[in-house]
């Protein structure tokens, strides 16, 4: 244990000594790691993972070659593939054949480090159903700013469209009531 800035910090490390003659230490150095920093980083990582897993939006990460690296519970519900089926796959054809060119265009933009803002599009589930989704695609960069992965967030639009129609109908009814 040592003190830093008036606070107690737990260190994990080792002491290395140098002896010119047996039993006579001539010099040495101590190598320590602040365990608290690592613990806080792990806690933050766990909290972020829990947020992603609990999200109602499908959150998927991919390698630049298209390999699926992560697949949350909402992606399972949206597409019907389990995480075990999806992760590691490069051949899940989530886009219908006529929209596969869209994927190539998005990959090109991401490769340049650009975020592809929310777009409505169509995707295909495991059982072949077509679904309307809103898709936002963003690059994941390393510390040097190089794009190393892709993050995709998809929201099922099927639930939103009927709700929009209900809201519109309610507004029209309210407007008609105000006119009368």
C-alpha cells in the first residue's frame, strides 16, 4: 500500500534487486501497478456491457471484413439468430439481395471514418421475413484514430409506424374537436 495525493492506493507489483556480490545489494527497482485503476476500468467495461445487453435496440459490432464480433439480446429478438449462431459469422445475409449494394456503400463510408446517420431500410430475419429497421452505423477507432471495427445499431420500425398512425389519428380527432 502507498499513498498518492493523500489517498490510499493498493499496489500490486514486485521489487527487483541487483547484487554485485552475493548478499550485497547494489541497486534495485520496484515495479508496481495501481490495482484500483484496473478495477475501475473493469467496472466501467462491465457497466457498458450491461447497458448494451439491456438495450431495446439491436447492437452489433463487426470486424472490417464483416465478421460479427458481438450480438446483443435485442439483435436475437429482432433477427431470430442466437448470439452463438451470429458471432463469428460472415455469411448472415441480413440484407435482402436487392439491398446488398447498400452494405458495400456503408462499408466504404465507415472505412473513411464516417458515421452513417440513421437510415430506414429493410432487413431479413432468420425465418425469411422482411422487417423495416432504422440503422445507424459508426466506426470504432483505436487510440491512433484508425478504424478497426464497425458498430451497428438497428431499431425495429414496425412497432413505430402503427404508433405514428395512432398519434396522427388522435391529433386529427383533437383538431376536429377544437374546430367544432
